[in-house]
C-alpha cells in the first residue's frame, strides 16, 4: 500500500519538474508575466500565470493523446514553425525600435484581459507542444508508462504537477521582476527594448534549432 502511494506521488513530482523544465526557457508567457509585473504589479501578473497553467495542462494532455500526429505535422509543415519565428522576430524588432510613449491608448487597456492573455499565450505555443511530445517519449521509454487510458488518479496527479510546475515557475519570474522593479528607477523606459531583444532571441534560437540542428 505504501509502495503504491509512493508511486502515485512520483507521477505528481514528474509532472511538476517536467512543467518547470518546459516553463523555464523564456517564452511568450514568461515575458508577459515579467512585463505585467514591471508595468503594473505582481497580482495582475499572477492572473496570467493562472490561465497559462491551464493552457500548459491542455497542451500536455493533447501531446499525450496525439504525440505521433503532432510530430508528423511539424515535420511535414515546417512553414508553421517558420511563420512563428518570423512573427517573433518582427514583433520583437517593432518593440525594440518603438519609442516610449507617455500614455497607452485606452483601447489597449480596455481589451487587455490578463486571464485571456495567459491562456492564449500559453496555448499558442508550438515549442512547448513539441517539448511535451519529446517528454512523453522519454517518459514512456522508462518504467513510468503514461497514456490517456492510464488510471484517473495517475492522470490527475500528473497533470496537477504540470499545473503547479507552470504556475510556480511563472510566479518565480514575477518575484524576480518585482526585485528588479524595486531596484531600478524608470524601469518602464527599458521594458520595450528588453522584451524586443528577448522575442528576437527566441526567434533566432528557434530558427537555429529548426534549420541547423
């Protein structure tokens, strides 16, 4: 009985650390959390983290259910990844060269839902989807077999770990951003440039992995 309970907890831990590995590299969700913490506050950034965690669970479940289909899709449709790379570099360049304005347009704020932002940025993330396909391949190559037909308790614990891993990693980014915000004056003046550099860097790294790896 004790051994069985320990094995169940292992799935929670595996889900947690897999999600941390997925969320650690700077991506759209991370940048949104950092940006929101610096521009507004940690409470607003946490709203993004909440729904980004939900999106991570959905992506990981989809990867578990359709890993072969996903792998074949990306292998045969390189244009999808290329489009994402171009958009990242384009948006990053625009942000980097954009001049700092005194006020943000009201329309921008009115259409800005932190919960929606977190979910959309989390769900529209092909690199994370690919990560989970690879992660499940590694996992199923070991003794920890996992599939959509696994016992409900196993799936529940695993995806609970995934959610907590994503949430806490983004929360960590927010806490670090809070420290930066307190120590650097006029931080808003450099947010666009930093964000732009990050997005362009992500785009370049993705292009290297796609075409030269």
